[in-house]
C-alpha cells in the first residue's frame, strides 16, 4: 500500500536519541508508525560535548525507524539546554482605521511589535507565543478582530537560546544527513507539555517538569498558554553520579541500582530499611555491599536540591509574573523514581502527579511512557504547527485534538 504523507520528530537527549514517525491517515487521524532509539553519550546537561557520537546516535535511531519502510527527510527537533531562557514580552499599536475597528492588519502589527524582545549578544529567539490581547486596557481578549478601540496590546512568551548551542544542534542533524523544518527547533519543555498536560490543568495554572538524564525542563502554563520556562542541568545522571561516588561503583552500575532499587527518600522504604544490596566495585575486582536505606539517603539529597530549584522557579513565576500554579506534573525517565511525587509534594506544597503522554488518541503502547513525552510532543507540534501541505490539511481536517489546533493558530500568527 502506498505510504501517505509523514512527519518525523527527533529527541536528542543526554542518554538517548529517539526518532519517531507519524503518518497522516485517510480517516483524518494521525498514527505514529515507527520508532527508533539509540544510546547517546554525546551531550552533557543538554549541551553537545561530542558531535561525532551524537551524529552516530542520530543515524542509528533514524536507521532503526526507517526499517518500518518509511523514509526520514526533514525533522522536528527538541532543544534542551540550561542556556534556554524565557521572557515576557508586550507590544502596543494604535488602531489604524478611521472607524477604529480592529483589522487583521492591526493584529499582525501588534504581534510583530510583541516579537521585539531584547536579545542578548550571542543569543537568538527560538519561539514567541502570544498569550492574549487587550483593547484600550481591557484584557483577556482572545481574538480582537472587529472590536472597536484606539489602542491594541499583545502579551507574549518568548524563549531564547544561545546561537552557538542552536548551531551545534543544526550541525549535528545536518551531518546525520537530515534537514530541520523551518521553525522546526522546539523547546523540549513546550513539546513535553503538549503530550502530558490536560486542558483543565493549563487553564487553572500548572507547572510541568520533565526530568531527564541530563536536564530538567520546566514550563508553567497559565490561562491555557505557556508563560514561563527554564532548564537546569540537573537530572537522573547526577543521581547516578552521586551514587557512584558514594559507593565507589561505576556510573552504569549506579544507574542500574537506582532503576531497580532507588527511592526518593528513606521514608518510602516500607519495611526494607535493612535490605542488603550487592554490586560490583568500579575496579571490578570486589563486591560492594550497601543497604537500601543508604542508597535512598544519597538519592534524597539530590532530589531535595532539585526540589529547591523547582520551588525557586515557582516562586519567581508567582512574584514576577503573577502566575498561579495549582499543581505540578512530572514526566521524563527520572520522574518514575518511587516516592518522587510524594517527595516533591512535601517540598512544594502543591499536588504532584507523574504523567506519560496522553495524546494523540491512537498512541502506541510502546510510546506511552514518561521517557517518550518529548518526542511525542514534538510530533504533536509538527502535525499542528508546521505549515501544512494541501493534501495533509485535507487528511487532518477532522483531527480531534482541537486544543492543539488552537495553539497552532496562535503560533502561525507569530511565525
């Protein structure tokens, strides 16, 4: 059977590269039809430290995905690095018409004004997302077209990144024989949010934290739109490094130990305080014995540090931007650590849940895990926010994810 139009997403992470392909089906839905995963050690804290290793991981992940019979060309790519920052931006214009009726031209002008974000030397704007309009001071307006007024304002969220980091990503993808879609570099925090957050959470105000191996990507939504984001170079890899140093074992051994026996703190031991764990020393010539409590205590110290960073971001968003955070949603591989939501709930004083991708409707079971939130979100972004061919528009005309389509309309206005 002839293949329909496809789109490919690439999540270049600290521990792995994931390639996933979506096909636009004849019934107006989308189906994720291929996945490729390959181990990667070419990044640290989201930054490229070994281009050759990263290129090889991309090539192998793509090759695995292409075994399904689909060919990868252009890709949507997630961007995660601690040099990503967000800014609040505003634009104001005078309504141009003599009758003071706001037109599409007025809207385009004010959106253009909202893009005039102060960009530090060596950085560039990765994305700008409008958050709403105001007419003559009246805020909360979703679509100002045809309204009467003298002054039109737009509020926006802007994400910035260093030009060097973005160019390194572009170079690695290019050396792997791939091209990135125009506007196809996407903040990983935004991508993961698209896959795991509900409409109600985004309306009430919610914080999403994707805890990967090398970074933790944070995004805050308020009134249905992203309003704040940050990245820190603290993830599951530092947990493993702490354990490796504490017990003189290899980092690979530590990662396995955390995966099998790890807890977010000793309070979650549930009667296993004295359980003995035996692992190989870093030299490989002796066995190391430790208790499950000792392991939990080492992990807890790093979780406390991560929790303090999350709390600082929450307080900054509340105090500087007046953003409400009614709950926290965790995703990413390290979010699955036993006791993690309870631990962070105690630290943050807000409800916390762990989430796997919940969209699209026909998500394969093999991708329904927190470790794949970013790549699934990248596919959602690509399907709804990138310029569509006429053929794809017909196929996805009845696409059920209207909430993402609304976001796409916003994005298309600013790009």
